[in-house]
C-alpha cells in the first residue's frame, strides 16, 4: 500500500535521475532495513532511501553480513521498502547479482518490478562480506564488467529508467589504481554511477571523484569503517553526488532496544519511551488505512 502523501506521477528512477542533474546538490540516503525504519526516514522528509544489505541480513536473518541473504529475500525486502512511498527513490544493495550474467539480469528485472530506482552491483566473489570487513576477495575485471553489462542489457531490453551503480571493493586488496580501472571499465559497459567502497583517506576519496570525471560518485559512510568520517557538506565539496549511511539507523535501534530491555529486566516494568502504540501505528499508516476504508464505504475502522 503506497503512502497517500506521495504522488507516483514521476517514477522513482526518473526522480533520482532528475536529482542527479543538479551538480550543486548531494543526495542523502539513510539506510533502512524494515518497514519501521523506512517509515521514520520518510516522515523526516528524506528525498531518497538506501536499502542496506547489512541491515537486511541483520533484520531478516539475525546474521552478520556475510552474503547469506538470497536474491528472493533481498527482492522481497526491496518490494516492501520501495512501495511504502513509490515516488521516493530507493537505492538498493544487490550484492554480486547472485550469480553469473543470467542471474544478474533476473535480479535487475525482479528489482525493477519491486520498484527499485537504483541498484548497486559489486566485484566481490560470491562468498562476499561487508565492504568494511577484512579478507575480501575479488572476481577478475571481466567478470565484474560482465555483471554490469548484463544489468545494462536487461535494463535496455525492459525499457527501464533504473540506474545501475558499479561498486568496487578493490582498494583494500588490489589498490587504488585497480579500483579506478575497474570503475572506468564499468562505466564503459553501462554503469550510471560509481561506488568506490572503503576509500582509505579523504584525499583518496576526493581523487577518485576527480578521476571519474563527469560520472556521479557515491560515498558510503559507515561508523567505525575503513573510510574516515566526513560530513555531508564535506562530501559535497569533494564532488560526491550521493552519500549513504547504511548502519546509522540499525545501530541506533540496537542501542535503543538494548537500553529499554535492560531497564525492563532490571526494574520489572515497561520503560517510558515517549512513544505509545497508537503513535507507532500512526507512523506506519493507520490513518491512511482508516481513510481508504472510509472512502470505499467500509465502517470496520470508523472507531479506531
């Protein structure tokens, strides 16, 4: 059920492309990992959302981000998040594409049906991990470029506006120059945006933007990760066009839940949070549902 406060006249992908045209601005996309986190971000007026793969693994499976989520699980997650507000662009993690070129093409089609505005594909092996963990292994350049090419071909075949983001994890094991080569090659075969993961310094991040020329660059901000923390404004000044914060919401949620449950265990009573169950329901579309039922002539929820 789409949020009534957002009109889907312009597709989310088209909206994202429009946002990228203004080179003076930077798109901020907080990481969301379930319906509640997405609703909170939407209520605060963020103009784009990021479906975090790490958050999806943690929230859906209860396991660390070690490439355990399947294409089906990720697509289901994307469908949930994208359709809470169909005109708000959802940038989604698509890991390695979940197989060879045929599997990548199927992933692109599935994400498009789910309403994803942009997805990113990376150059790790199938036994992948979070980009800010050690021991990452890469596929060769041609395999990576084949993934991007397969995605671009499927997009063209289906007539999609979806953006393809090429992510490389080459910096740690293969070096900065290899990362540059891989991203330039990805752009040549159809990537719209590049995602240089885990740059080791501010200077390196800025240099990558310079090397990519007119191609928009995405910056990944992970607390405690490899890349030094920069503000949104600093990222904009470096020339980045998109900045994602994949772990911010779920780290805050872990702290909040732990604190509340510790207090419950210690004191034997519900801690005061300032949020009641009705507030939570209102955040997640209660009044919209009541209004939809009323407009259709229903009376089941007239006294909710």
